C-alpha cells in the first residue's frame, strides 16, 4: 500500500490518533515559539536581576558592617580629637618661643657645652602646625651631646633635634651642628584639620 502525504484539508477525515498527534505538534510548536518570542528575553532579564540581587546583598552586608562600626569609629574620633587638643597645648605659643631658645641654651650650659650659635630659620607651615626651626652649633664631647639631646627631649614643650652633624677639628674638639625644630599650632587648628592634613 503506497503511503500518502498528509493533506491538511483532509485532516478531519483522519483517525483520532493522527488528530491527537497533530494537535500535540501544534501545541509544542506554539510553546516553543512562545518561549522564544515572549519568555527568552524575560529569562535573560531574570538572570540579570538575580545577579544584581547578589551584588546588592553583598553591598548591603558591607555597608551594614560599616554601619555597625560607626559608634566605635565615632568614639575613636572623639579620643583622637581629645589627644590632639592635648598635643596642641604642648606646642609653644608665640610668647613662649623666646623662652624655648633660652631653655635650649640652658640645656647646653647644664651639660657644659659651648653654645656657639642658636639661629632662627624661616618657619614652615605643615598642615595644622607651623614648624619653627633653629640652627644650633655647640662644642663638646659625645657624652655631653648625648646628655644635651636627652635634656632637649625632656623640655616642657615639644622640641625635636634633627639633621645632626658631628665633626672634629684638627685639635680633636667636637662640634655638633643640628636643627632644633619646635612647633606651634597654626591659627584656628583643630583635630579635623589634622585629619585632613593626613
């Protein structure tokens, strides 16, 4: 018996199994076309949104951890501001700077050093403070220089010795040239200024 091709015009004449098979194929075709035409874009959008949700959850977790630390950070900031205020009080005022020069000379005299010179240099702004450098030159021994440095570190106000240079002349006498830096608060300096300078 020769097989005949299915004619859609005569489909109603076919048996129930053929009609059911044809209906099933039509339904599958509609579903496939519907998926590609309607849902494939939505599926991609859903995946994008799910990825975005993961990122937002991670961002939320990070910010929640930061928010949880906020009271601790505020407390630390208050402590820093208090410490900075104490340090500002240890800096000399304009009226106290001449006394510091006298204290440097007194520290040299107490250690039997010959203070050859104490020369003020140009001040340098450094954020919330102003550096007031002094060039000093003294003559003495290593031990006297060490005691002098220790005494300078114990002064009532902050003074830092740097750029130390010790040299001996032809007679073996030692000369120490150094820079003594003291500091004063810039006008209106606050702990916030110090944080900004960093």
